[in-house]
């Protein structure tokens, strides 16, 4: 038999209950503090407004300034690789200009990437001075195992204490290995979580690597990743730990935004919204003062950078390596030119107006130093075949293999060849080493000497001497490839 339900409260008691309930709800709301995380990674010296109407540090600067004008709970971090692959003016300053601009933007913490690490500790100290604050990096160490930088920094954001730990993808030298990096991250995060509301790892490593590190460091709440140039449109959640992983692509084309609420007592984090803001010029403004500063420095250091060369009908990717191979051959008077697509070409040539700076971005940094050498036809063919066998095809000019329309390679002839120094060191000499003393590449030692041109200078010189109506990158690349028989 069911008993009748009796009212629990009288009208007076009900009113008191509602007042108490509202007080409780307001108390819970008051125990939460907001945090707006803005994050970038792999800026790579992109200090001008970008090509094709997207990206560039001046757009990041304006966006951050606008957000900070609206909110006081903003935290801004960068996950490394600030230098190389970008604008000519930044390269001419060895990357210091990029860090000076980041100082103006006002980053709360920056870790180092592998391209920054490659510059060595002396340059990293100069970069830190330009940035206006030390880097944070747990796992970059000297030969004695001593850390180069502080492992972490504590930042106060309103009522929140946020611990920021930096890491770099382990390198062959100068860093801890992956497992040890994860172990130390776990220990440090466990310690820092006791006194701080949020533990954030600023990692120059891929999302997949951050997932693995999360298993070793479950006290890390957020991983801001980098290195892999991933545009993670929505935060990824690590199964088992609940950590969030974010990454904002590359080349200052986007900025990540993570809107959070953190319980001040339990330190539990609630995601309100998260994603990427793509920095499209048609929708967002650039910081005009920063643009003016960059262009003024460019006019002083690299006045050729803005020289118009052509209007590109559509983007050009790795095929520009064939144009570079022919341009290097012409610039040096060599018989044969090489330019390795995968190792030298780092970005595409954009659609629309193309200036000297755009050509430099495609491969000018990695092709800045060029060498010449003498190889026999048999050695040239062995090099091309060694690359192809490894799924790493070459780009060349000045001879043809089977099916090409150019002059057939004479295996017994000695040819004067030209290629970027990095290709010589990282591709040709590696092929020699892998020949194990056998075949055409294993019968003698090889030497190269510096050439008096560069990737950028060679391509620009060739285009300058060509009628404007014939400056078509795609047509040039197709013609060189047809002669070579690729």
C-alpha cells in the first residue's frame, strides 16, 4: 500500500530553502575561475603577413591584443620552432627579429623546437634575450646532463596558479631520451599539481607523442604540442588521463584558443570551448605598427625581397625543385644540376603574385649554401637509383635517363655537378656510405667545393632574364622534367 506523499516544506520553509539553494549555487560558481589559453607553434620566421591571404605574426599580434582588451584571464604560450623556413628578412637576422616581435606580443612561456635547438646554446641565449625572458625546457641538457634552461615557470592568471613545463622532441644529442623525458615530466607534474591549479606542458612534439607522455605524466592537464604541423581543429582528449592536446598548425596561419573554467578547490578543469582561429586577412586585421616595422627592416637588410617576379596561376609544390636544379646549373655553368625535393623544398610557391621572398621561402634557407663537384655518369646514375630505391626521388637537370628528351647520360664521362650543400651532405654522402664500398659510389672518396650562388639567387636570376610572359613555374618545371625523363 502506497503512503500519500506529504509536502516537505511549508511556504516559509520553501522560501528559506530556495535562498539557501541559490547561495549554494552562487558559491559553486564563485569557486570556478576562468582561463583563456591562446597558443601557437612552429611559427618558423613568418614575420610578414602571409601569402594567399592567410597568416603571419602581425595577425597574431593584433588578435592577441584584441582578446586581451576584452579579457584579463589570458595565457599565451608557444610550443617551439620559431626560426628557419620563413621570410628572408627574419633569416637575415638569424631569427632574432622573430623573437623581438614575439616579445612585443607578450608570450608568457616559450619552449624550444628542434630548429631552434640546431642553432646551439649561444644563439639560444641571444634568442632568449630578444624574447625578454628565458625559455622553459625540461629535457634540453648539456654534455654533462645539466639543463640548459629552467624546466618550468609559474604564472598567476587571476585567481589561478598555472605551472608551465617545457619539452622538446628528443634529438640525437643535447636532450634526454623520450622515456626519461616522460619520467621527469611525470615527477615534476606530480609535484607542481600540489600547489597549482593547472599543469600545462608546452611540448615541441606531435600529438601522438604527447599522448604517450600523458600516460607517463597523468597530472598534466593540457599538452600544447608542435613539431608535426597538425591543425587540430578541436582539442583531443587522452583516454585514461583526460588530458587535452592542442596544436595550431604552422607558419603563423592559425592561433589556438582554449576557454576553460577551473574549480579552485578540486582543481578540476571544465572545457567551455576550444578550437583554432584561422588568421585570414579578409576577416582579421594585422598589427599595422608591426607590419611597418618588419617592412622597414626588410628595406634595410633585404631590399630585393619585395621585388615582383611573376603571377603564379596556381600553387607550385615539390616541382619547384626541378626549376631550382636547372637554375643552379645555369648559374654555375655546371653540366648537371640537382635539387632534392623532399630535403630542400620546405614550402610551396603560392598562387598569385610571387616576389623574391616567396621564392626564398620555398627552399632558400636550406639551399643557401651550394657546392660543386665532379662525378662520372655512372656515379650520377647510381645516386639517382639509390634515392629511388629508398622511395626518395631526385630532381635534376642536364641529362636524361630512360624516356627523357634531353641528352643521354654518358656513364664514362666526368660531369661537373652542382647541388645544395645540404643535399650533398644528407643525401649524396649518405648514398655513398650505404654503398658499403661497392658499385660506382663505393670506389673512391668524394669532395665538393662551395659555389658562388644560392638556391634563391639562381632561380631569381633565371626568371629575371626571361620575358615576363614566359615566367611560368609550372611550364618550366614540366620542361625540365621532360628532358630528365623522371
